[in-house]
């Protein structure tokens, strides 16, 4: 290992759910749960930079909405996607629900999470706190622990309630695990719950991002989505075109 790839431990805490670590390798910092299970990657020079395709794909989900004013993040992690959305979208009110109190503390202390006045963080179980959240134009579900996706990713009522919590013309964006056949985890459940009326975006990290509209009358305008992404590309520093081309109807 060359000198610049040396791994440095910046923080380690233990809570009721296990271990949380923050590591630094060259220009990046990583949030890990448990036994080296990477949850988030932050480019320290720009904490809004989305390093991984799955986070860029979730940003594409946000761009499905023409002009979102409110967003709800179920699972915060290092907050890179949250910060990107705050920076690049016309958001006025953002709420994040995070299970573990040390996660936002570490994100602020080590991972560049800004204390943005538009951002409100609540600590607790998203499955229990969803009812008390405000309706939102965008809702992101990214509930992972050191064993994989939390129970909410396969919980019919919770996923149904997420869609119901959307404002008119809103979008639900779910970071779902992919199974060996490339379909999202719980595909049969999802097809029944959302009446096959959603879109999938598979990414190389082994996830499938689900793009779920608020109702059956709402559709995905790929041309408008592409135009919004291309207009944003100079500010992002990367193109989203190849990911948008990978969007497919529900399988």
C-alpha cells in the first residue's frame, strides 16, 4: 500500500446497535457500521460530491420532480445526498430521520455535513416517526445497517405510507438491494404494492434505485428529466446521462 493510501481511524463509537467508525484514506472519508461495512463515502474537498452511482441515481430520482420544495430523508448516513440536494435543488424545508444519534454528530464533526438552516434532523426509528413527518415532494428511503437493508425495505405498510406521505406530483426514491437476477429485493411485493407503476435504475454497486410516483396518474418524463440533469451537469462536475439511459419500467 502506497503512503497516500494509508487508512487512518478518525473516530470509533459503540452504541446499542453496534460500532460506528469514521476512516480517512487519502482524499476520502468513510462512514462504516460494524465489521467494515461501508455506509458512506465523502470526498473531503467537496462533501456534496456524489462518489457512487447509487447516490447519483438517487439524485436522478430527485430530478424527476420539476421544482421540489420539501424533502424527507429516511436514513441520513454521512449526509452527502442530503447536502447535494440542498445545494442543487430549490429546497426550502428538509427533514432527516436517523436511527442512531452518533451518526449525525459524526457527520457534522468529521464528514462535512453543514448545519444548514433548512435541515431538521430527528433521531429515532423511521418506521415509527414517519407518521409525524410533514408531507414532502421527495422522500428518500435508505435504511441500512451492518447486515444490509433494514426491515422497512420489505415492510408493506411502511412503504405504502411513504408513498401516501408524498405531496401531489411527488416522488419516492428507494435504495433497494438487488437480488442475483438483477431485480430489486422484494420485487413481487413491490409490484403488488405500487401496481407495477414505478421505474427501476440498476447501478454497479449492486443496488436498484426505485422511482415511485405519488399516484397512478403520474408518469416519468424522461425528456424533461434528461434536460434537467444536463442543465445541472456543469455544477455537478459529472454527467448523469448514462444512468438515465439505464432507467427501465418495473420488472
